[in-house]
């Protein structure tokens, strides 16, 4: 495993990862939640600066969003700093709409620097020398870890995983009764804030059921008891339509104190949940952020959900809604 500890090492390694020298190119390096390297996307500088540049940058950002990128590093390999800076600006602005953290570097004449950086310790005049060429396979590279959400100690996560399996096994009997009991567990947890890894494991297992997850979200909407029951039963009812309008937006503002408790509880569940059950908690947090916080926070939670399940539909839906709002659709 090759661990990248700075932009110079990354700039040195990119040509071997893509298989050629990316002259006069921008390369967007996508990084997932735990620092794992995602896709590497390359564009010619002049494609970004042509008349279709906005569309090219938009396509780059959408790809990053669907990749579940938590961070992106944009590297411009160039012989013309002015062209590189203009192309970087376009790419970074597009990526910042969909990725939690974006940074940019210019690689010119064997040196690298960050555009606009005035700190001589970071970017001395003329930049820093790019280290000697490095080689590695993409699957063997990890970029400095982005901490993301914290994780509970391993012993607690093992207890939570066992409790999750036990609760999942109980669904094999009467699935409807299991869903109703799961929803009641969540309702009680939102009121009483349970502790202990076993409780977190059972809640994580419950949330993996789409009907339970939707019911939990509806619990945060005032006067939505009928909608909660219909969601558990899988009914696309008038009550559900009244509680959640178009674009997943609740018809009445969620109760702030309940939302705060739900957010705290979901983060704790995510800290304890086995990896296979992390996407539902992160996706639910993305919806809450879409309702009550900001698009950037919602995107960050979506990235975590997609890191664990690249096809998790709720996270993809939230990202599509964010994109539609940005474009005024």
C-alpha cells in the first residue's frame, strides 16, 4: 500500500496511475471517505476553456458526485500558468458544488504550487520541486486519511454487529410486525437516547429496511403519524404525500429539538454500525441536512453513504435534488 502524504507525492504519482504524462491537462483525483483513491479524471486545459467548458466542468463534477468522492484534488500539468489557472478556477467552482473539500495545485517546469497561496512555508516563490517519479497501482494508493465520522472502538463495533445480526434474523418471521417493532424502537430511541453498542446495532439493522428508514424520517415531521403507519405498510398514501411534498421537502418544518436528537442518534449509530449498514444512517443524515442544514453538509453525508454502497438510492436522490436546485430546475 502506497500512502500519499502531500501534493508533491501525488503530482509525482499521477502519470504512472493514468499511464502517460498528462501534459497541458487537468487531472481531478477523487478521494473517498477513508482516503481511498477513487477515479482519476483527465481533461485537456483547452476543453475546459472552450465554448463548452461549463458543460465539461459540470460533467466532471457530476462524475465526482456519483463516485461518492469526499475530497477532490485538481492538478494542472501545464506550460502556461495563466491557462492553467483559468481552467482550474472553472473545475474547482464546479466541484465545490458537489464535493465537500476541493484543493488545487499547478505543476509547472518540475515544480508545484497552490494557486493564490501566499504562505512561503507552503508555497515558496517558484513552488516546490516535484519529488522523483513514483509508481504504484491505483488500488494500492491511499491519500492522507480524511477522518470523516469517528468510529467506535473495535470491541464496541463487534458487539453492535452481533446485535445487528440477531435483530435481522428476527425479520425472517413476520416482516410486518418486525417493521412495526423496529419503528417503535426508533421512536423510543428518539425520546430516550439509548446507550450501548447492542442498541446501536439493532437500530442500524432496522434502518437498513427502506420502509423503516422512511418511517423514521416521517417521525420528524409534525402531525405525520398516519404517514408513518402508511410508510411502514408500503402504502403511497395521501398522508405520505401531505407529509412530504416534492423534492423530499416536508410540508411542515421538522421539529428542531427532535431533529437535533435524530442527528445525534444517527451519528452514534453510524459510529457503531458494521460497514455494510453504514449507508442507511449516512443517507438519512443527508436528508436531514438537505432539510435543515446546507447542500454542502448533505453532499458530505451522501459521500459517506456512497463510500459504503455506491448504488445507495437515497444518497443518489439527494445528490440529484441538490444538482436540480443548483441548476434552477
